[in-house]
């Protein structure tokens, strides 16, 4: 059996619409992700660091206006969406 998965995670605002100009913080598991940020990357080779907070466009984490996937070497993390 093959699971069909969306290529990008989408985030929504409080009224249920796609989150525009949002801020995504990712940090140490169980801790405040703003004050305990972990290192993130824009590529699976861990060669292009991503600066936090990550920004959203139409609900997707993006580089400029292009949806992007973010990578980390951590197995567990905390996440805050604003």
C-alpha cells in the first residue's frame, strides 16, 4: 500500500484560511522554540541554512514566494506558529 502525502505542509490562521505573512519558529523539543531555536536547512544535504522565523505565503513555509521544505537533524522539536 502506498500513502499519498502532500509535498508541503500548510498552516492556517485563526479564521481557517491559509496563513499569509506568518511566522514559524522551530526549537528544542519541550522548550520555547523562540528562545531555543534549532538549526534548520532549506535542503536535504544540510548545506543551505534557513534563518528563523520562517515566513509563510498562502499557508506554506516559503523562500521568497516559493513553497519550501525545511530540514533538521533533530528527531523531535517544538513548533510555534504566529
